[in-house]
C-alpha cells in the first residue's frame, strides 16, 4: 500500500478501537455515537425547560386564549341577541307604522264622512232659512198688496166723490157720500 494509505489506516485504527471500546461500554447509544450520560443530562435539561415553558408560558397563554375565546363567544352571543332584538324591534316598528297608517286612513275617512254629513246638514239648514225668508217675503208682499189695495180704494173713493161732485155740482153730506161710495165699491168688486 502506499504511504498515505498506511498513515490513514494507522490513524483510523485508534478511532476504530475507541469506537469499539465505547460501543462495548455504552451499548446501542454508543454504537450510534451518543454519550449516554450527556444524553441523560440533556434530556433532564430539556424536561426542565419544557416544564418552565409549559407552566410559565404555555399554560398562562392557553388560559388567556380560553378567556379570550369565552369573551369572543359571549360577544358573538350578545351580537346575535342584539340582532334578534333589532329584528324584533324592526318588526314592531313596521307593525306600528302600519297601524298608524291604518288609523290615519280611518281618521281621514271619518273626517270625510263628518264633513259630508255637516255639509248636508248645513244645506238643509240653509234651505230651511231660505224657505223661512221666502215665506216672510211672501207675507210682506201680501201685506203690502193689501195695504196698497186699501190705499187704492181710498183714492178711488176720493176720485169717485170728486167726480160725483162735479157731476152733481153740489156737495152731498157725508152720510150720502158714504152710501154712494160703498155702493160704487160693491159694484167694483
């Protein structure tokens, strides 16, 4: 063999011997190149660090996350409840608006009916007043006509007396005048 190969073989011989001794001493862990005592300490360190991380970080973090989850769930429940109340109040509002519109329509219809009834009543009262005025006017006209007839009769009597006096050219006494006039009036009627 060559010199380089010989040196490599001679140098690797102690490593191989060391590996074999270690393998015989440590068993399987040593055959994998692990130190069992060092591995035990590292495992213990890992367990301590894991416990510290668990109790100081992960457990409080999990607790906080659970609290936040509860808060979020409560908030969602409250939001659903508020949404339900909102929908219910919206329905009540719509119902109230519909009832108010119906009531307003009833009031308008009632006012319309009352106005029509009042207009009819006022027409009736006005017609009665007009009838009363017409009947009073007729009575007044009849009275005026009767007064006029009496005045006309008096003037006719005066004219007849004047005509008779001229015809007779003498004046009659009052009794004869009256008889003559009454006779003339009876014949005129």
